[in-house]
């Protein structure tokens, strides 16, 4: 069972357990549970966006390293041509 399913199961169990409480207390707990669930979803979405940003950063750094190595090879080649011309 993954974390998401476990969280949902535990939340449902909690709601069943607090069912016999007086209505105002019960409603407050239900509202709090829903807010917690919404906050968890927002956090999960934020983590997903952060992961996407990190992936993009990794690709960008790899490209920059590739470009740097290509520039170094080109510079070495041009230097060797200049030395041959001297």
C-alpha cells in the first residue's frame, strides 16, 4: 500500500472514530481533516513542481558542460592552427 492510500485509509478511520462526537466538535475535526488533506495535496503538487525544476536544472547543467567541452576543443584546435601558421 502506498503512502497516499495509507493516508486516505487512516483519515477515513479517524473520521469514523470521531463520528459519535457532538456536532460542533465533529464538524471542526472534519473541516480540519479536509484542510489537512488539501494542504497535503498542495505540498505534493509543490514537490512535483520542484522535482520538475530540478530535472530541468540537471539537463541545463549537462548541456552547459557539453558546450564548455566543445568550446575547449574548438579553442585547442584553433590554437594549433595558429601555431602551424607561425
